[in-house]
């Protein structure tokens, strides 16, 4: 009974619009015992507190990733570990942040749901050519039909439910990757990129343990023409210190954890029209840091 109750709570919440159209929970700065929405839209991440975090924890408890005694409304280390474990088990973007992909996967969106998560789902399906109706945030019969068409085309279970398998495929399928790349190419360039010949080396079937020498540049979320949101839904403007890199998904799959020499551990969470072959673009908190980084050759090690 608890699982259904929690799901209803989240499904029936009228989520506010997020920057750049990304589905995110809204949280005030600091503690929020009343559970009221804030005017600022952010991701649910470590350090957040409030009712929405508690509801997230209950969903993680229902899925067996968190103990009931750890449901306390505080996005602490235990919650971070639980979110990360859920993301790894279901092949989602592994960043320890509860964003649209993770929340949608936990809830398993279905016909009758009405919230901003559904709106994000409809937008993704529309970009891929499966949903032709208005993006309105209501999981109606047209949305279910689009989900089924996507599932059938990708060769996964056809049930019309948007759960972990559907979300993982939605972000990582060949068509979805191509769609994300087209969006990046349509946007203004992040910064001046060096012109080199991309490596023709074939990426290993499993990126695990792979190490590459890559040409690295840097960018910020506030460049001209940028939305501030990555191809995998990470809101960099709300998370200026996030370690995120743009990669060529044919070399390093989106969602992979990597270690970049001189930058540290990061998530391969973005793409770019100029990021082809053995190139990588590092997210920096400020334009000054991006400019100072310039262009370097770095060693990139795939962690998982």
C-alpha cells in the first residue's frame, strides 16, 4: 500500500516549469519542513531537504534501495548511494542526482498521470518522431501509443509504461543519441573548438577499463545560445560545480563515469556537434575558468 500511496503523491503534484523545459523538482534553499515549493527550480541532489526528498526516499525504499529507517527528508550520503545504485542497476545516467530520467524511472509513468515528468517524456518522444500531438503533460492514449511505438522500434518490452528500461533506452538508443546530437548542432557552439582529424580507432565493445588520449576543451552553461541543460537532462545552471563532460557517444557512451587528467571524476552527460572521435569538452563553473583551460591533451580513463 505504501508504494502506491507514494506514487500517487508524486504523480498528482503539479510540478512547476523548469528552465529550458527540463523536468525537475523544485526545492527551497536549506530546510523545508513545510514541503512548499520554491520559486527556484533545482535538481534533487545531496544537501537538499524537504518533503520531496522524503518522497524520493520512500520510492527508493519501495524498490529496495534504501532502508525505511533512512527516510528522513534529508538528501544525505545514504540517499546519494541509493540513487546511484538505482541508476547503475537500471543503466541510467549515473550521477547520484534525481533528475527527470531517474524520477520517471522510479515512478513508472503510465496513462492517467499528469505532471511535468510526462511533459518531458512527450518532448523526448516528439523529438524522436514518435509523438505528434501537443506537449501538455498529460499521459493520454496518444502518449501511450507513442511509448509503445518507441518500445517496439527499440526492441524492448511493449507495455506502454515509461519505466526504467524505456528511460534507459530513450536516452541511450541510437536514435536518441542522434537526436541529442542534432539538438547540440542546432545550438550555437559552446566555444571555439580546435580543428583536428578525429581518430578512426574503433571503440571497444565494452568501454570498461579503456584509456584514451583526448583533445580537451572547456565550456560553461552560460555560453551564447546554450540552454544550460545537457543532452541527458543535467541542469548545469542549477549545478555549476557538476563534473560533466561532453563526449562522442560512439567512443564513450553517455552516462559513463570517467576520470579526466587534471579535472577529476566526471559523468559523460553531454554531446556536441564538434565533439567527434577522441575529443572531450569539460564543463566549468565560470567562463573565466573555461577560457583559462584553453585546449589541452588529457588522459581519459573509463571507470564503468
